[in-house]
C-alpha cells in the first residue's frame, strides 16, 4: 500500500522496520541527529555499515553481537 501511495510523489518515511523502506529511492541513516549513510538498499548493504548491521539484526536476531 505504501509503495502505491508514494508513486510519483516525494515521500519522507521514518521507519524502525527496514522492510518498510527497502524499495525507497534513497535511504538516509540518521545517528544522533546526523546523516551517517545514504543510498539505495543494495548500496547500503554492500557498504556493511550501520544500515547493514541493523538489517542483519532485524532479519536474523541471532546475528546481533555486542560491539
């Protein structure tokens, strides 16, 4: 439903569930009020930064390690 509603529009989505924003044109990872990473889902996964770690934790909680 969200994909259909935002077609042809600029849409700002704030989400904790990363599956909600997976198909977004641009994802910004904000940490302590600053944009730390931005790009498409595939780009952010390949960077293996904050977004990657959050994604892994949500998809497979057993992958979450104390760092």
